[in-house]
């Protein structure tokens, strides 16, 4: 029982950390789009909308 409680506590502590990594990865993707398509805000907008749509489908 103690091990299961500790595992649950570990998951609760790790969840915000993992979400932060997802946000950082999303920003890196936007940076990459800016490098691939300089000054093309439409491409950036499409990429960001993909991220937003994915988040809506998950949460």
C-alpha cells in the first residue's frame, strides 16, 4: 500500500513538470517554423493552431 501511495504522489508531482516540457517543445516547433518559413506568419499560425487543437482534444 505504501508503495502505491508513493507512486501516486510521484505522478502528481511529475504531471505539471511534463506539461511544462510540452509547452517548451511547442515553442521550439514554432521557432523551427520561423526558420523554415521566414516572416511567414500564416505558417506560424497554422502550426500554433495544430498545437491548440491537439491540446483541446487531450484535455
